[in-house]
C-alpha cells in the first residue's frame, strides 16, 4: 500500500518581507502561500503544486488509482496529478493541457485541446487500450462573477464527462473539479445513470474559502 506524504501542521504565521514592494492583492497571495502547509509539503515531497495533495486525499478515500492503471489527466499542467498517479503505481499516464508541461519521467504529455478532432483516438493509442481513470482538474480563468464562473466550469466538467464516457473501460472511474452553485446537481443526476457510485467531495487540501469541490464517479457503465 502506498504511504501518503505527511502534511505538516500549521506553524506560527510567517510575515511577508518587503511587503510595501507588492500590491495589496499580491501581498495577500504571497502571505497565503508562505503560511500554507500544503505548499510547504509539496516542496518537501517534490510535487509541482499543492494540488497534488487533493488527488492523494481523494485516492486515499476512494481507491481510484489501482496498480497498473491507465490514466488520462485532462488539464494536466503543471504535472502534479501525473506525479501522484505514477507514485501510486499507475502503469500509463497520459496528460493533456493547452499549456506546455515540463516532462515527468514515466508520463506522456500532449500540448493541445482534448476536444480537438481525433484526440480520443490519439489518447487511446498512447494508452494502449481504454482508460481505467479519467481525471479533470480543469478550471476556467475566473472572472469574479460567481454565476459566470460556475457556468464556465460546469461546461468544462460536462465536456470532460462526455469525453470520459468515450474513452473509459467498463468499471472505470472519473474525477472532475466543480464549483458549488446549484447546477452541479444536474451533472450528478447524469453521472448516476452512467456510474455505479457517485459522490461529491471536498478534500482537506482544497482551501476552505474556495467553492471548489470534486465529483467522484466509480464503476462506469457503457450505454
């Protein structure tokens, strides 16, 4: 069984040096980073972002990544989720993102749009078969308008779900980021028709002040 990295407890707050050189918003972001135990733990364990711990916590709870699994990572930059999948003994990890990703040993990355024509075929060929797990940590650039941001991320999640239904093996699993806001209920109803078990979760690594949550669907049932 894979040993989960230990997240250190919160320590005494670190004060930002030379704060006057930064804007108010930059000061707030930098202070949060300096005092975030997950940011520090990511550096300690060699993960590319604190988001790696979200997948670790979801996998600890739902047992998503089996030994030898074939994994597709949508919105894979900067590569933290691919790192976790490989550490947890996935055999094949293929990630795709609009942004370039620094290589991760053992993973394959595509710079492009997962909705592009032929991408399903290309990814399946790279995997060597259909996927056991499709991950989506994608999120749109936020506008600050809650309703607009919610609609945008739900559109991404719905598209990721449609893609997953084309590429998943029977019995496979799907994980996607959402924002709380009401419309996720419609997606959950759709998921329940196509998967044996559907849950929504907010892992401890997801900041308390964020509306971010994840949907976890296990036991894919092809039509």
